[in-house]
C-alpha cells in the first residue's frame, strides 16, 4: 500500500476566514518529497515560514477555521506570491520541491451571473475568471485547482477543463458532492478531471466507494477529504490508504482535529515500513 500525498492548507480564506480573501484554501503539495514523513516535515517548515512572513508585515489576523493562517492580503494573487516566499524561506524550491494547490469554492462567489471578488471589489464573468486562472497557472507552480467555477456553471467548468486539464488537476467538490450520479454526468461533459471524496457529505461509505469507482472508470483522480467542521476521528485516513486513493486533504498543519489525521497517516507509514509502496508525489504532480 502507498501513503497518500497530502494537500495542506497554509492560508485560509473565503468562508474559513470571514471573507477576508476570496480564495478559500491556499495549499501546498510537496511534490518532491520521498515519503509521507518528509512531506510533513517540509510542510511544517513552510507553515512556520509563512507565519513569520505575515507577522513581520503585520498581516496576520489569526488562524482560520481549518488551521491555516488568516491573512490580510491586498489582492487574492498576493497569497500566491506569499506562498512562493514561504517555500523559498523554508529552503525549498517552488515548483520542484513544493507546488501550490487552490480551493476556490467558487459557488460562494457566484451571484447574479457574475463572480464577485470582495477583496478586490470587482465582479468577473466566467470568461474573465477563466482567463485569470490561466494567468495564474502560467505565473505560479499551481498543480491543482478545486471548484474554479460554481457548482451550477457546468459549461464554464467544461471549458476550463478543456483549456487546462492536460496541465493541472481540476477538482470537483461542490460540483460532484461525492455523488456517483453527478460524477458520471460531469465525466460525460468532460468537466473536471478529479473528484473530492467526503464520506459524510454523501452519507455512507457505500456511496463514497461508488463515487470513487465511477471516478476510476472515467479516468478521474481522487482525493479523500475532511470537512470544515471536524472531530479527531481518523477513519478517513484509513479509507485513503485502504482504497488506494493517492491524495488526502484534511486542512492545515495546526489544530488537533487536523493533526490527528496527519499523525495517523504518519503512524501507518511507520507501521508499513518496507512494505509501503513508493510515495507517489513525484509521479502525481510533474508539470510538463
């Protein structure tokens, strides 16, 4: 069995931080790590560096719901620049050792046919938002974007997948809600290329596994994920390992309900020892 690659939140925004910035999760993925333990070690270094950078600038408001820092950014793109700085400050190389993953949660931004960026006091059409995501992909080592458009904006999701799906992972969370039926509908539209799996979102493990099976049949990647409101239960870590799901997203490198899950994965890796398959980070996310 192989350990999943963690997506770890560094900055929390959107509903996780009272709307102080529009992007819900600025995360890192340790694409150069050789083990789960090394990925956690690097993440701890980046997390600490990011906190120091924000504090030095007087831009640290506190800690967001999932444990990431609650930042005071002047623009949403500033969060990406700060991530690059934190990665470099930690002695790691952006794009080679550590890459960026985003959760936009764009449904929260969508009102009256437009996407509203409150931090920047502007509204964008789907086409304008599409162009902005493409610019970000060009400028920053982004390997994954979750919910880049609203859950009901299937055409925008399809167009973005057509434009960027060969280069990055495009994840459906609100778009699929761990539903086998919605996954199959999305696959028929060629919208997204990955699915977020939340057992307590769909209600049962049977339904979660059915969605995973449908994703695999469609050639979609999968990520087992925690929720915003969590306990210290670690069951989803065992599901990710046992089902062979190669990615895990449970929040930040802080708060006991988040660290309980990261630590459980670490214990599983230690228990497997030489029986563990190679850590899949290097082959999962290598930008062409």
